[in-house]
């Protein structure tokens, strides 16, 4: 029987390792950097294939932001009440069953972080090589992507000071560059594109159309990462007080950045030039600043993605670490170095990301990862209702603002998206469900292979 090492006196997972903790600024940087990455710099081109209204496109990003805020406020209650690293793994195992937690952790470890980490690294390489003609050197892009993932894996496997400092610096640079880019693009563009951003006839129909729901898949993926702070709860200073503030403020900052960035893309670049394209940031920069300015901006945007890979390398391995603490057969992943860093888990996720880079296509990983992660968070938000029903006396330093409407709104929007993924993209949806089933099989095998990890 699999069980958790829980201190019954305070209902917290037992803390292990170094007393060194991540600060408020570091974990807020992780939340922001986890979200601002591949999705916002690549997905607009796919959305333009089905939607032609500027108002509806901006509404799409606003709706995605509202859903992320609702999810963040709900996760804040769970994270404050159950303050232990591991994110959904910790929540689902203690709310439903250890098997549910294990499957969630399996999804996060195999797809949730390693996949998006690989996508961000691949996008970094694509933007970086847009400046140079590397057509005769096809190995340059995968080499750059693999090199970035490996270098950051080594950096984050060292100590908390190096790990946290690296993350804060990259995230501050990312936000500053995006703000400067938005202002400069609007200031230097010769003529704004004739795309209306006010409601027009037919917009109401598009807002409730299948095309909008499908486009929300890409937006949902772009916002993925708002829950990153819950993966570091045990390494956060005073998590009950600071976690809700981190989740809300980080998500709100990203929502404002996303709406502003897409407004700029649509204002400065021809729609036809972006439609169906991946590198929309480079296209917009070239339209605003000319060929040289576009290439230079492409390099800058590539640098921003370093922060995304860094954040995922920092947060994701904590899931493997907690799984190793609870499952004796997988205790290899729970081992820490002298500074309390789960180095083995970091090396494992890094290896998985490298495999994705070398073997999978960008689009396939993007779609099924978005579906699987959305399903994971859907079940977790549902858990807030179950936890209140099963443990009404559990101390809750923070209660979800607007409960029960806020979590219900998240479930409604996310459930709507999941249904349309299965209807319109059944192969990717079924592949995501297959990953979940494989997690169940691996859980049963792990239970048979070892006993619970003794404290």
C-alpha cells in the first residue's frame, strides 16, 4: 500500500534537505517565466486560420487569462492547505487516492514539463537561426535546442542561490524586453494594419463557435504554467501566506503581457503574413523595424525563451522528487545533493526533453501536451470541492476568492475546451488519454515492485 510521509500534527509533508528556501521573487519569476514562452510567440498564426476578427482574437487571450486566474485562485487554496512540493501530484494523492496523484505526477514528469521544455528550446533555436541561413546545416537547430536544455539542467542542479538567481535575472529581462518591444513596435510602425479591435457584426457568433473553442486550446497551452509555484511549496518561504499572492500576481502580469503582445502583433504585421506561421514575433518585428531590426528582434525573442526553459527545468523535477519520496521503488529520484537540490530528477527531466527534441515534431507535442495538461488541472480544480466536503475542519490559511463561482468558471471553460479537442482533434486527444492510462499501468507496477517509502 502506497502512503505519504505526513506529519499528522500539522498535516504537512515532512520537510527534508537543506534549510535554504526560495524567496517570493524567485517563485513569482518561475510562475511568469513558465507561462511566457512558446505559446504566445507561436500560436497566433494558427488562430488566424479560423478567426479573422481583432476583437475576437483579443477576447480569446482575455478569456484564457480569466480561466488561468480562476485556476490560480483555486490552486492557492489547495497549496496553502496542503503545502508540499509536487503540485497536482500532492493535491490529487491526498484528496482522491495515491494512484490519482501518481498518474498526475506521471503526466507532469513525462509530458507536462519535459515536453513544453523541449518545445521552448526548439522555438528558441528557430528564432535564433532566423537571423542566419542555416538551410545547409539542418543539425544547427536541434544542436542549439539540446545545448540549451543541457546547460540549464546543469545550472539548476547545483544550488539554490545559482538556481534562483538565474531564474530572476532571466525573467526580469523577459518582461522588460516584451514591454520595450510593444512600445517600440507601435511607435516605429509606418502604418497600422486595418484590423478592427472593437466589436463588430458577427463577433458574437464567433465567440461561441467551435473555432473559438479550438483556438482556446492554443491559448490554454500558452497560459500553462500559472500553477508552477505549487511545485515548489516545500522550498518556499512561508507558503501559506505568500503562495496565493504569487499565483495571482504572476498570472495577472502574464495576462496583461499576452493581451498587449497580441494587440501589437495584430497592429503592426499583415494578417496574411502571420496566418499559419510559427514565428509570428519575428514577422511582426520585421514589419515594424525592417529586415535588420526583425532579425535583431528575433535574437532577442530567442533569448527570452531561455527563461522559459530555465523555469521548467527548475519546477518540473520536483514532481519526480516527491514521487520518489513516496514510492520506494522510485526512491532514486528523491535523492538530493548537499544543497537540497533534487539533481537526479533534474538530470532525468533534461534527458526526456532531449529525447523529445530529437524524436518528436513541434505540432504533435503542442496539441497533445495542451490537452493532457488541461485535463490534469481540470481534475485538480474539481478537487477543491471534494476537499471541502471531506475535510471541512482542515486549516485553510487562504480560501478561494469567489468560491464556488470561480472554480466552477474554470471547470466550465476548460471542460468546453477538452470536449472540442476530442471532437476536432481526436488523435491528439486520444494520445493524451493514452499517456494517462500508461501512468496507471506504471503505478500498479510500482506498487507491486516496492513498499511505501518509510520516513
